[in-house]
C-alpha cells in the first residue's frame, strides 16, 4: 500500500492508484499513480547506444516508455527522486536518480502517431506539420519552405546550435496510420512517402542527434519507411531489453505484491491462489530467446483497479485493420496453431508479402514465443497463445478470420480448448 500523510503528520495506508489509461510519466508521478521502475533498462539503453527501434503489441506501455525517455532527456530529475505528492502520497526514488546520469537538458523532439482518429492523408500531413511548427516556434525558426525534410534538417541543426546539445528524437507508434490503411494501397504508399520524407534526415544528421527512439507494432523494415535509417538497433527480440515494456513476473511478485494480496482479499483467495489466477489470465508473453515471463500491463492494472480479473485487453486491442488483413489471407489449421515454427527472418517481411497470418498475430499480441531453438546462427521460434485472456479474445474476435469453414460455435470451442 502507498503511504499518505494527514494533517497531524501521521501516515496511513491508502488504496493504490493505478494508471489505467494514463500514459504520461509526469502525471503518473505527480498524481501519485503506481509506476513500475523501468529506469534500470532505460539507463542501460541511453548510455550504451543511440538509435533504437522497439516493437511491442498495443497497450504494452510503449507510449509511457516514450514519455519517460522525454522526461529523462529534458533533465527532469525531480520526477525520478523520492517525493510526496500534493495529495500526500509518497513516490519512491527510481533507479536512474541514484545513478551517475548527469541530467543535462537536451532538446527533445517528439512525434506521436498513436491517435486512432487519423483517417486521411490530409490529417497525417496536418499532424506532421503541426508537430514541426511546435518546435520551430520554440527555437524561433521561420521555415521558408513547406517540405518536411528540409524543415526537419533545419530544426535539428538549430536546436543543436541554440542549446549546445544534440537533439533527441522520439517517435511513438510510427506505423499506426499505415496499419489502419492496409488494404488501400494508394493511401499506404502516400503515407510511406510522408514518413520517409520527414525521418529521412535522421541518419545523415547524426552529428546533431544525441538519441533516437522509435516504437511501433510492426518491425521498421516491414514498412519500408526507414530504409535510409539503417543504423537503427532493433531491440524488439534482444534478451537484455525483453522486459522494457510489460510487467515481468519478478516485478509483479515484488513491486506489486501488495496489489496481489489486496485483489486476493476481494476475491476470497490467498496470495498464491490469486497469483496463479493472474498468471493463467495475463502471463505467458515472451519477447526473446531468454523467455522472460511477461504479463500484459494493461490487463493487470485494470484487474487491480476493478478488483477482479477480467478480459480487458482484447476488448480494446483488436483493430479493424488487423481483421481486414487476416480476412484476406489463406485460412490456417487452428488446431495446429501452437506447433508452427518460424525462422527469425519471417518477421522481417513486408505486411503485404505475408501469406501466413501467424507472424502478424505475434506482433499484434495474440501469439507469443513458446520455444526457441538456434541452428547455425539463426533462431527458430515456435509460436502459441500466451494466456487465457488472449485465447478467449482470439476465439471471439479473430478465429473466423483465420480458420477455415465451420460453424462459429464449434470454431470458438476448438480455439478455447487449444
């Protein structure tokens, strides 16, 4: 339980605040929400490398990670130190505040494409233009041309010159618009040209860049957007960073142990029984050959907030674009879905070149790595469903778009039993 100070100065335990739908690191810390400390991995990343890409399913904490990185590079050390919020809730000190990080203030340029209401190329153009204008005003730039490529170059160089520090570029959900446009080849091509134009300078302007971090669902090579930015380190399946997003079992049983106990009390279960139920419902994600057990963070915080485990992720995690894409592919034998083996190269194909829906289901969060074998330097992954929540979501939302003919009732029953 968190601690709160009353007017007499005495402390008392209070119900924890869970960041359901809150993706701002500043809000989470200042408003007293629970934050699982990911700064040991953030420190490792920002001190050991420069341009990164991370792929994770929706609702796995990518936007919060981007927000946390922004706070780090903006030098906002106070958010990472121990402090008491205005409402009296104590926030603990985070790892990076105890490290040797210097807390210099860098110019941070952040692009957020996570909004689900981007429907047209005109809206995408407006978002890119408004983002560039925001930072151009900040650094007193009056662009002489409308071309995003030229404006981006000018922005990076000006920010470096004015601040004396190289710029940090953070891009959240870069592929969101394109994934929703799949099936409309003209719109996809136009969107790709926009992204190639605005982010094309990132490699050539390396002298003016301190750090680059890009997130999405699909690997960057799949979209053909960052062909010029071929120096990105793809850490999506790197063991050292497999716990960068999501909640590991170690984090759950240490930092969130009071939450498990409280949930168990509400449901008439002891600690071990409640942990077993959470594991059955939300565990089972693996993002590397290290096979670190990861829980869905969105489902966990909803379960703690509502005080009952439920199917929270798939209700909000299944997009119409994914259904449209799967419906166009040949059906697969779902009874064999947990026995298919794929080489690592399979995950680098462009979406439109996929003939098998299972790698797409992996990147969307409906499948995960069950086993991993290495042969002559290449990894081979066996995929399968991670947990009960995903099995139910797959049966109710996606089965008919992946499997062959048969009654819907029998299909659902088969999917749930696999």
